[in-house]
C-alpha cells in the first residue's frame, strides 16, 4: 500500500482536476441551456450528440412554514457517510 501522504496528495490532485473539469462542463452546459432557451429549442442534434432541454419542478416544504404535527408525520430523514479532504487551508468545492 502507498504511503498515506502519497495517497492523500494523489487524492488532492485528482480533486483539483475534477473541479476544473466540472467548472468547464458547467460553463459549456450553461451556454447550451441559454441558447436553447432563447431560441425555444427543446432538442438539439449535432453529429453523434443530442442535447435535450428538460424542465423540472421540485416541491419542498420548510419546517418553519409547516405545522409541527405535519412536519413530524411526513418529513423524512436520510443519513449518509462521507469523507472530506482538506489540503493545508485550501479547499475545493465538490458535489
């Protein structure tokens, strides 16, 4: 097994690359979304690629805007475990 410091450095470097690629992907996606919305296009095809513009509605409720008995009856909790890597004060936002 690799030494911890080497493995952690490799992990950190990957997080930096992933953030860069996610930012670039988001920028390109936003350009297509903006163009498709402004031209009222729902589907775009080019060579081997298809882009679909979808609309989604998400309904939510705030605990503050809900009677406590309704909140306790219908709210759902989910737990998950995760790890977070930090590199001496630097942070990379990741989803």
